[in-house]
C-alpha cells in the first residue's frame, strides 16, 4: 500500500475561490486528512468519490485528484447515496453548503441521515448564498440583512447539529475553517465511522457575509467562546482552562472551576458514544454568549448502515432463492404449455 | 327451453363492482383460466383512484375487462358480451359498454332502494339505461352466497366476500370454462395460511356454476376454442412486470448489477415492487424520499457502474427533469421509465394516456436530447425495457421509455423467451492503462468511455457544468456548440442500431395509419378490419421516437396521406411535422383517459380516405 501525501490528492485545476474564503481551509484539511485515512483504513486512492451539489463549496471535487461528481443544486446527498449503495466498497465524501444541503436539498439530507448511509458529508456553513451573490440562507441568524432581506429576515435559522441529531444522526462534528488540524482530525474520525457522518464547518464568506462567525472564531476570543469536545475528556475550555460545563437539572450550565466550590470533578465528561441523544442535542445547541459553541465530535455512535443492509439482504435472498438467473425467473410461477 | 352451446370466435366480459368487491381478482382469474385453456386474450383493468371510494357510488366502481378468443386478440375489446354488475352503480357506469346482443348479470340483492339511490337511479335502472332489449339475468347473488355457506362456520363478513366467486362460477358456466385452475389457485392462495377458506370458496364457485345451469334465464352458453398458438411455454404477464423483468434481463446480459431508485406513483409502482422481489438476481431497489432522489440515486449508481433505472409516471417525470438534464450532460447510462397516465398535474391517476410525449422530447432546459422510445403491448414491455437498457449502456446516454397505464396494468399471454436468444450488452468500459479523458468519443457511436470509480488511474470529474473533451470545465463558445452538437448526434446515431420501421399492409398506397406506444393493438385491429372491408390502408407503428427509424422518410413517402392516431392532442404528429415537414399529416386524437375503441379508428380511417 503506497503512502500518499496531500500532493497526490491535489488536482491540476486552479482553485477559483476568492482569496481569504473559508473554503480553502476545508480543502486543505481534506487533502491532509485523506492520506491519513488511506493509511489508517488501507484504502487505495481510486476508491474515493467526492460528490457535491451547487454552490461555492461544491466546486471542491474539481480540486481533488479523485473520482468526483459535481451535480445539481441540493441533490448531492441523493447522488452520494446512489453511489454508495451501488458499490459499498467506494468511500464517498460530499461537499455541500448550507443552502444546498439544508434548503433545496433538505429532504435528501435528512433521509440519508435517517437511513445511516455510510457517506461523509462536509457541510460548509457560511450562513449565506455566496455563488448567487449574497442572499440569506436557512442558517442565517434571525434578522440577518442580505440582498433578499434588506430589512432583516423574519425567519428562524436551522441549527445543523440539532437537525442531524433529530434525524437520528450517528455522527455529528463541528469545526471552524481556520481550525485546520481539528478539521482534519474530525475527517479521519468521520472516515472511520461506519455510517452517515456530518461535519459542519463554520466557514467565512469574505465577500458576502464577512465575519459571520467572528464573535466566536476570532483568535483572541476563540478559546473562551468555543469548546473543543473530545470523547472521554472533561468539558473544560477557556484561555485559562478554568471554565467547564456541568449538568444543572435538565440543562447545561457554564461554571468556573474554583468558584462557588466547583472543582474539576464536577465537570461533565464528554461521551460521544452515548446512545442517549439528549446531552448531544444540548451540546450541539449551545450558543454564544450563554455558552461556548461546541466544536469537535459531538456524537459518534454505532448503528447498522443502509448500504450494508441492502447488500446483506441481496446476499441473503440470493442464497435462499430458487431463482438464480433470468431464465429461472421467466419460468417461475404459473405457466402452461401449448403443445 | 333447448340449451345450446354456441361456438364463438371471441367474447368480451366486463366484471364491475364496488372497489372492494374483488372485481380485479375475479377478472384476473377468468383471464388466467382462459389463458391456460389455450385462448388468446387481452385484459384492461379500469379502476378508480380511491382505494375504497364511497360504497355503492359510481365513482367507486372498479372494472376489469377481458377479451378472450380462438384467434389472435390484440385489444381488450371495445364493447362487452357480458357485463357482470355487482351493484346498481356498476351498471350505471358500464351500461354504455354493452353490445346490442349483450347479457347483463346483476346481483339483485344490491338493487334495493338504497342501492339504487346511491347510484343515482330514480326509477327502473334497466329503463333508465335503455337496455331493455338486452338479456338481463337477475340473480340474488348475495343471498345465494349466504345460503351456500350457511353451514361453513364462516362469519357474515367473510361470506359476503365470497360472492365474487359465485359470480365467477356463473361466468364459468356461461362460457364453458373448466374450473380446475381456480381450484388450484384457491389452494395455492389459502392452503397454508387460511385453509378454512379453501373449501367454502370452492363450494361457492361450484354453486354459482350449478345455479347458472339450473335457472332458465340462460338460454345458450358459449364455447371459445383454444387458439392456434405457437408451441411452447406460456405465462400471463402485465406490462409493469414485463418492464421489470426486461431490466433484469438486460442487467444479466450486461453483467452489471441492477439499481432502481424510485418513488411510489400510480400506475408505475408495480415496476419498483416487482424489482424489489427479485433480490436473488442482484437487483437493488431504493424507495427514495422523493422523485428527484429516485433519479439522483440512480444517476449516482450509474456513475458507480450499475445498470441504473428510475421509474415513474407523468408528475414524477416533471420532478425529474433537471436531473435528466444532468444525466444528459454527464453522459451516463440511465433508463427512465414513464408509465403515462392522464394529466395534467395529478389528472386522473388510474387512467391511461399518451400525453407525456412532449415532455419526454422537450421537457428540459437547454439543448437536452435523449433517446425516447415506447412499448407497444404489455408483454412487449419486456423487449422495450431490455432494448432501452442496451441502448443506454452501449451509447452512454439516458433513455426514456414511455409505457402507459393501459400497458402497465393490462396483461396478455406471453410465449416465454429464452435468454440465449437475446443479444449481449457490452458496456463501453475504458481499457486499462490507456490515458482516460472523459469525453473522448467512439468514432462510430460517439459514446464516451465509461470509467467507474475503483479503476486505478482513471480518476476524473463529471458534473452539470459544460466541459471539453478532456473533462475540463469550459465556457468557450465554440466548445459549447460542438458539445451540444455531439450530444445530439450521438442520440441520432442510435438510429444505426435499431430496427427499421415495418409496414403492415401494402407498402404503397393512399393512406397510412401511424401510431406509437400502447395503441398498437387497437390500431392494428382497426386497420385489419378496414382492409377486410376493402379499404386501401396500411399501418406503421413506432417503437422508437427519438431517433426515428432510419427508413421513416422512405416509408411515409409511399403514401398519399398519413393519419397519426394518438391518445393526446397531437404530440407525435407535430413532432413528425417538424422532422419530416414534406408530408401531409392528418390526425386523430382522443384525450379521455381511455384507450381507443377499434370502431373509432375505423371511422377515422374512412373519414380520411
């Protein structure tokens, strides 16, 4: 098995995203993650297929030197599903945006998650339609000003995390475009996860929605306003690693270690593998300023996958059935002979 | 009264009742039994969209017409020799289909005041329908069924459900049908799961038969001799089943796994259901979250190297349009089956039409050609589906196969073919170790090569954006026009690989009747009937619409006038006017959600002489 480097995953196509676009960070993370994935799982490069819909982020397949399918708006998840079910030996990655996956493609998105198709979905969330030059998206905050909401939106946004978990998602993680290492790490875990993995990356659109995630993503404040969750580790965050999350009644609460008698022992330990979705839902829903925004792998649980189910059922029926070829089929059931 | 058995060439029987009365089953059993007896036949289920419409109303009437004969049968028949009306509504809905010499068998128990009122009769239903001159057989079928089964131990509701067997028994007497097949059917159906139902059903059937023999109302019975059919093994098959099997056959011949992504829709669902059964042949079926996901999962499967299929009906085809364009652009093999129904919008979902042809030809954005073909009979759906898949794979193009509700639900006996008589299907897979450029084309077919993920060294990207031959995105004006022309030319060149158009009748003459799709049987019957009357008329039927068979111009040029008959407002005739404008076309159209009547076509032929 050859050891690949990121260079083998780079295509010869010129990357045409705007300078400073957050998508560059996701592409770099993927090109860095795939050699590790390949090594960890013993894959060949030719088994990767990268699928996308329409939007800025959906250009990604052209920049990867793998099999790729740049499809139509919203439909990437359906195409990925078809590829994976048709040939479960392939490793399917998908790039899609918040408008692509959650508006026009919302139906395919939730159903792929519900079925637990073993695909890896990277959801670029910049809270705006970039390629059509600046209209609000289903993740734009309530009141967001855009070209189609000049007086502010009057609709509530989706939180992709709660949507994924509500659809019985088995893997959900979140990262920032600038957290290259974390994003790559999540990608490796997503690849290892047998089932539908959704990785939301909060990306910045420098042209139409610059600073959408600034409140939490700026270097100076990031440590205090985000928390990187790691399975088995305490939910501690902050520049001084002195803040933590505790369970308070039916909800979560932020505490400071050393204040009001709080010690590290009181802080929750993250269990990404817990079947119980309740706490994952609360973690995915945490919003600044009340909470830090959760990054890292929020949920990673095992369940049967759709593509395995389809393949196994075919094998099972084949083993039992008397009909092994079309000639058998044509002669099955009620027939009669004309002599 | 002297009882006579009259030999007859063919009869048409229409079973009609409430949509819960089991008329589809009764009709199917009568048809199957006749097929095994050796008759030729054709069936036409005519049922409402509602699963259980209001009891006893005209809107809830479900009908099943079967035409059996000792000679070649090509249609389910225009008018019937026997109408079985299980209630007043069934009589009201179907009296118009009675021949002048017809018999009507009615269940008098249902013709009470309430029943008549529900059907909207004000007085004597026979007089209101003006059928006093027909032979009306009045039988208290419900009462007799209860009487027959009073000692069976079955409850009242179950007994009630057996009255269709009583009726079937009566029909068996009238047409001298051997009932063994039905006995075997009952044993197969109930033997293991509900053995207590086998004997009561047999008893009711026999009691119905004996009742018909004993009453004086039935003067004559009829005998329809077995037809002189080619030797071999036969089965009954409906169009949806044949479509599914044709696709399975193509997958086997291409040595590819079959993938079908579909969303349930009347009247196409039967194909998805049929494929779902046959996992033993490797068929993967995905019941998608919507029509768009149906085609998009199929496109994904095609990219991954499967024989990919999506099945639908008109409204679903509308939803798939954008993705069909993607399949054209990515030049992937894909079979799209549209079982047409009456539109627009939801229309009349259970009724048949040919109104999707314009959509099939023109219903996409951009210059977006794909192969469009049609099936012409229920069993013919097998070959049509096989050929659609063969063309899709070998020419790397989506193929749209049009069938119709009339074909999908209609059935006919089929001489079972052998797969050794079918051609191989050769997917144009890329050769190993040859540098791969996705849109380099075969010089003969213009098909591109197929490189499937997993093949080392062939990594490439496809998508909806225009590309050049090397697969690189291009918005160069000349390149775009060249690619547009090549995609069109690729579809046109399929004409080099399909059969020529056949003419039934003289190859030269005054009038050529032209049709396509499921009207074949009616048009053929009508033309033969007209010729028997001495009329100079020939017939050409199109299985391939885009491209047209190569000799189309030559065939049409041999006739003074061309009469194009279709179940729409003139889609095909207008297409021909565009492609071959030098000929004079007349048109005969019907848009009623119903098949043609042979007599309508004969009349149209006479008008166009």
